[in-house]
C-alpha cells in the first residue's frame, strides 16, 4: 500500500513537471521585448516563491523544536526533522533562483550580477541556510539542534527583507510582476497558465522531497537512539 | 528569553531599515534630475545614472557607443523640450546588451565630466516586469541573430570617426 502510494505520487509529480516544462517552453507565447529568454521567468519566480515557503516550514518547525525541546522530546525530534528537511529543500530552490537569475540578467541587463538590495539579500539568505546545513553536518546532539533552530529562526527573518527589497529600495532587479505597479504584470492567459503550472509542479515536487527527507531523517533518529541505548546498556 | 531579546533586536533593525527606506532609497542609482541637483559633487563621484535611451540617438561602433539619456520615455506626456537630457559616451570592454535600444531604461556607470558629457565605462539595461506576447512575425531582441555574430562584428572596434548609425538588433 505504501509502495503504491509512493509510486503514484512520484508518477504524478513527474507528469506535472513534464507538463509544466511543456507549458513554459512551448505553450506560452514568446515575450515581446526579451524574446525566448523571458521563459526563465517560469522557473525563476516559482522557485523563489517556493524557497520562501520551505524556509517558512523550516522556521515554524524550528520554533516548535525550541518550544518543546525540554517539555516534549518526541515532538521536538519530529520538529527537528521537518526543520532540517525544509531548509534542505529551500536551499535547492534558492540555488535555482540564484542560478537562473544571472542566466537571465546577462542577456537582458548585460551583467551577470550586481550588488543591489534584492540580489544581495537573496545571496545572504542562501548563505545563512547553507551555514545552517553545515552546522548540522559538523556537529551533533541536542546542543547542535538548538543552535540550528536559532539559526533557522534568524535566517527566516531575512525572508521578508528579500521579499520587500525591491519595494523598499531602488534595485537593478525589476519590480514584482504581481502587484508591482503600472510597469508590471501579465495579462496573457497562456503566460499566466505556464506560470501557475510551474508553481504547482515545483510545489508538488518540493513537498514530495520534503516528505521523503523527513521519513529518512526520522529513521536516522531511531537508529541513533537505538545506538545510544545500546551504548548505555553495554556500560 | 535570550532568544526573545535577540529577535526583538533583529526585528528592531528590520523596522529601522523599513522606516529609513525612503532616505536610503537613492543608493543604487541616481536619476538625471538628482544628478543635476548634486552641484559640484556630481563631477567627483562615480555614479550609476538612470534614464531612458532617447530613440534614434544611439551611435554604435563596437564597444564605443554615443547616445542621449533622457528623463522620460518618448511616449510619456512629460517628455517635452523641458525634459533633462545627458549625452553619454560609453567606452567599455563589451558591446551593450541587445535590450539596449531606444526608449529602454538604462543605467550608465561612470563619471560626469565638466564638459557636460557622462563618460560611462559600463552600461546596464533595466527590464520591466510586464510581459506581453510578441506580435506574430516580429523579432524581439533575444531571438535575433546569435550572440556569436554580434561579437564577431563588434570585435574589431573601429575608430570613433567611423561611427556608423547601426542600432542594436531588433529595431
């Protein structure tokens, strides 16, 4: 039953992603001023939105961990697994954003990178969560989990700054596509559809990886607990 | 408790940033009227100047480009004779991007000379976040001739006297 459920979710996810790719590359019309390179939009923006979502998952799980670490150990351990998985998937999405951005900026702006507020705060966000993952890699135990949770909480504070950066400050990065004023927006229904399908397919993909990753991490925790118990019994 | 105090401090910093956003707003680039209002400081600073490329003013020869940066797009009702213009001379290592053309919003990075000419060493285009489908048969910048063709024709930069009137692809 579990195997069937996993197979069906993987198949649905792959089908959605193929459909999203078709929508972005073929179904959506070519853009008037930028040409085909504008199709990067169908990946860049959904990935940015989902990076925010998965960092938010990590943030909430870290808060739960911090609140329950002394009072309710089983809940705290589960929250820790969700926090780790959320940060990992968020870093993947954020990496895609930081890769597709320069690929788009080079032909359209003439530069790969610039230190404007949007780009810089996004890079800082990525660095915070990469250091979160490094911390988890190089240390172990409840002390590491607490430190990691605090780091995830502080990292999440950068998310609203990234989001507001091109609203608060003048940036190279354009204004938000949705709700960005007169010089922003999409009216073409095929473009909107391609965008929506890619948000959906990448969200489903990210949630699938998240659930797998939490499952693996929970197994890992069980193994470590069993090892610790065995070591205590041997003494 | 300690975490709570730290969160309050960080949130305070974010709030302060938001509160002072209006003042620090001008950091990434200056507009033409702002540069005009800078007085003598305009000549000494390395500036990133923002404006719209005045249509039909681009004179390009490889990586040497002369053009006029103006305050408003040509279809803006404010684009009258009173609009501020700045002549820009660009000498860089690469030709400007394909999106650099008449009415494009662009940033010129360099120094403002006392001759009234802005000497740029880098050009960056800005892009709108408004997307519309291309008209059938039209060739937007990104789909024009492959980049290798453009580089090949741009590589042996001719002397400034030989400046021709070629504009960028897609016009």
